[in-house]
C-alpha cells in the first residue's frame, strides 16, 4: 500500500469544492455574456419635421415690471421774461395842457329888441287867426247841425265823424264818413245835412282859406 493513501488530508475537500464553484461561476459568466451579446438590437425610428410645431397652450411669460412713479415735484415758479421797469427810474411828467387847444365857450348874443317885438307880434297874429278859425268852424258845424233831420231811436252818446273838402266860396267838394256812429240812419242824416248846408260860412280873409280846405267835423245828437 502507498504511503500517500495512508494519510488523509482534511483541507483538500474544501479546496476542491471552492475550485468547482469558481469554475461554475466562470462558465455562467461566459454563458450569460455571450447570450447578452447575441440579443437583437432595438430599432429606432426617426421622424423628420419641416418646422417645429407651435405650442398652442404655451403662453409667453410676461414679466411684470412695476412702473416706478417719481415723487411729485414742487411746481416751479415761472418768471416772466419781460423785465419790469424799475419804479425808481420811472418818472412821470405832468401833463401840460396846450393853451392853443383850449376851446372857449361860445356865447351867443341874445335876441335884439326888434326880434323880440317881431316874435310878440307873430304870436298875437297866430292867436287871432286861431280865434277866427275856431269861430267859423263853430258856425259851419252849427249850420250843418240845424239841417240834420234826426231819425228815431238815436242814443245821445252817438258820435259820427266826416272829412269835408271845401272849395273857395264855401261849396262842398266831398263829404266822406271817417267814423261811424253805429247808427246808419244817423250817419246818412248828417251827410245829407252837410250837402244841404252849402255854401258853408267862411271868413272874409281869403288867406285863411287854407285852414278850411280840409275839415274834420264831429257831430253828436246832443252837444
């Protein structure tokens, strides 16, 4: 019998097991590494875009910039560019009136004694003519009134007016009713009396006929 077989080495068994494990791990790594390399590679698809799509929902971010308001400045007093004259240098000269430009009041001389006498005489003549006109106008109205034939039922307050045009000598050229009394019978009675009373009395002074050329005569039932 061999001498080596006689003696048992206790450390040979674990060493053998460890060697088997190491070889097993090595072969496993080789197997799995080869399998990983042989797996088919993943395919990639690439899409070409003509332009980048616009983001519909994307909104630009607006930065809020707070406006800085400067504090109110005090109002500046604007001084006029026009230089005011110095009060000390301004001298006022008294206004001297030009003696030549002074107007003296014109004193009109009063009427002379002859003019006063003539004015008094003219006033006396006018008064005398007025008295004559009033006298003969009364005579004309009286003559016409005596020839009026009063119609019945004429009130005493009735009044009628006629414009009478005379000719030299007292003849009646026209008698026109200018204001009615409201009673046609009384108006017609007065018109007939005017025509019946011609020639109407006139003053002897022919120069006064112009005062009787056109007469306005008023007639009432009771004067």
